[in-house]
C-alpha cells in the first residue's frame, strides 16, 4: 500500500517568510498527526486530527502556526511568519484510529531551514 | 505529564555485539509502549510495541519487555548487524492518546 506522502522534501526560507507543508495520509486513515522534530530531539506533537476535526493542538504555537485538514484527507501545515527556531523536520503521520496502542505510519518529513 | 527518558547516544558497536538501549517512562495509568526506528533518509517506522505489563514486543531480532515495576522498556538485540544502524526512539501512548517520544539514540554498527 502507498505510504504517507509529504512535500516538499526540503525547504529553505528566510525568517519572517511564510511556508506551507503538505501531507497525504494512507488511504482510509482517520487520524492524522503533525510532529516537529528539532535536531537531537524526539518528535513533538503539534496537532492531531480525527477526520477533519482537531483532537489536540495544545503544543501548536497558534500565533504563527496553522493547520487544516479539509474533507478529512489531505492536510496542510503553515508557518507565518517563520522564526529561526522553527528550523526542524516536520513529520506527518497517520493511523487508522486513535487508540493508545495504534500504530502510526510516518512520512519521510519536510526538512525546514530558516535563515 | 507523560515523559520518556532514553539512553543518550551515540552508541557504536561491532557487528554481532549485544545491544541494549535503556528506556524509562513516566505516565499515569497504563500506557502502551513502543520502539520506533528511523533509518538514514527514511521516515520513522514502528519496530515493536507492548500494550500491557509483562508483555514482550519483538521484531527483526529486537526485543523489549514492558516492566511496570521499574517503568522501563529496554530494547535488546543479541547480535547486531551493520543494517541495524539507525536512530531508535522509545515512545509511549497514554490516556490522552498522544504519542510521546524520547530524544532518540543513534546506533552505529561497524563491520
């Protein structure tokens, strides 16, 4: 089966610019996650969707980050304006449900460098 | 809140050596525990999991046992290969259904 698709693979921008990342989850997966992975750290959950509703966005910096999941399929994560500390790999993941033992499938990520 | 502490790397071993990567956790209730692996240039993928105390997860020669009394989930492999070189992440999913990761341990296996 096709995996989680993300684009772009790499992005370099200057601070205060805006950027958007796209994610297409595995077909039929109801739950979609965006994680931020800063170099040397584990992934940190930014936002979790169940279908097209937000389940958890408690760690999303809402003054600059936004995310949407239209029609409960694809999702877009946006940063506006970007800061230097936003340099990280942004990972999208999906799962069939939201149970605690659910397996997550991850995309390859988008590596963002903010100069 | 939930947290995961894992052994800091990097870890460098020779082929066929024994591997242990320590992982301890803090969580309320009865979380599920996972090991994810990230090979160079690839996304994270589930290596193994355990959902209740004393469960042993295993895959590709790797094992980890859910120890509630010591709140641990150490990863072990009896004989590592060069192809096992990757970053390994311990993680837990608790009552809030959120997956919390440790910082990751880089493993390099030399021939």
